[in-house]
C-alpha cells in the first residue's frame, strides 16, 4: 500500500512540474476546475484538485469527485499506474475489473490527456 500512496503523491508532483515547465500543459489546465479521486476498494488513496491553473492533492477521499478510479488493492493500483505499457495495462485492468471507473467520463478523458504531459517523450532518431 505504501508504494501506491507514494506513487499518487509523486503523480501530483509530476503534474505540478508539467504545469510549471510546459506552457501547453499550463494552458490545458488553465480554465479547468475538477476534483477526482484515485483509491483502492478499501478507500485508501488521494483526491486531486485542478483549479485556477493549479494542481493539488490531498490524502483521503473527496466528498464529491467528478470521477473516481478504484483499484482492487494498492499493489494492483501501483502496477497499473507505473506500467511501461500503460495503455494495455490500463485497459486490461478495466476488463478484469481490477480497476473500476465511476463518474464523468468526459473528465476521465480530459485526465488521460493531462497525464500525457508527464509521459516520457520518444527520443527522435537521428540519421547519419
């Protein structure tokens, strides 16, 4: 569970850095106001607020998140969120119900695009 909690805390820091260092990311969150939650089935996790161009997170649960990612347990959440093949791992977790998403799916899609700002960019191949 500790790895899962640490990963969620790091997600906040990575998103905050992307907003500060990437003008496209800053523009993406500028006018968005959303609260979402990432948790385990037992309720452990964090909620995230995107408001006024800033991203913050807090331990615990939000009273009214726009959407919630609920993982079966902390180790599953850590495995899915830290997977190198993130799209396939994410979709497999949904199919097997190791991950259940509830709430506003438009905001879920917005979040998926936000996370793209913290993904490593493929190195451009140089030809000789």
